[in-house]
């Protein structure tokens, strides 16, 4: 569908590597003309996650053009499910994993569920993060794993570490400081990406957070 081209991801090189300033207007026109907002396409192996929404929130092209979050808003307003057509939260998990903070925040404003420790950490919700720890200070594993089982390739005993990585990636210093107090394994690397919490922060320019983590590891 033409709508998938607005996602600027995984289509054809000469056509995907651009997001014009009027991308939201193009999307609105296509939606008004009957484009199916949650239709999938056959890129990256196809499957239910290959919607325009997931393509947008995993593409550097609209992000660098400054239209990624506005496109999310227009697409959701036009009928796309912020939790994905299978209601499994794939769009938000995708935006979080790819490090697109503004897109993730826009998805939440559009109604995406925030239902596990990792998402609360990535979004900087310290109160939400605290809610996953019991009176003894330990992680309430059952409450957290219920929100992630089958959705993320994360070992059940490394949820604390993955939450720290995502908090660092998205520049959530207060959450990082809180999670560092829970004695995480700072050598743990994110599945699929291979970066530690310090590496994630440094990669996206959150140098102060990286130094904070490195100091804790050295101490």
C-alpha cells in the first residue's frame, strides 16, 4: 500500500530514504482515501508486526526529519491501534527497543498500554517502576513477567537489567539511579543489540548517565 511508503522503512531504497516535511499531510490524504491503517506488508519477512505504525517507529528516516512522532499521532487518529492489530503492544515495544523516545511517548498519548517494568523504565515513570518492587526492595517477579512473557526475548532473571538498559537508552536518570540501587548485573547486554546499560547511554549521547553507571560498576 502507498501508506507503507510513508513509514520510510524497508520498501525500496530510492523511495524509502526520505520523509518530506509534509509527510503527515500525505498520510492524512491516504487515510482519508481509504487506506487501511493497520494493514501489513511483506518486508523484513512479513508478519503481523509489519504495519505502517511499526515501520514508522523503527525508522531513522522520519525521526531525523522530525516527523516521526507527528506521523504516529496522525496514524493512530486515523484508526491504527496503538497496541497493534493483535493487541500485543508491539508498536510501543518496537519504539522503545529502537530508542525512539518521542515516538514512544506519542504512542502512550495515543493510548498504548504501559504494562511492564521495562516500559515504565523506558518512559521515565519512576512511580510505576517503584510499583514493581516489594516492601523488601526485591523485584515482584510474577507481576512483571506477566506483562512481558512471550513479547520480548529477555531472560526472566534479567528483567531488572533490561529495564536499566532501556532507562539508560532513553535518558531517564532518576529511574537509572533507582535501579542501580537494586544491584543489577552491569555486564548484561541487551538481546539482539549487544549493548550494556552504559553502552546504550553512551551510544545515544547520554554521557552523564553512562558515567554514573560506569562509576557504580567500578565501585
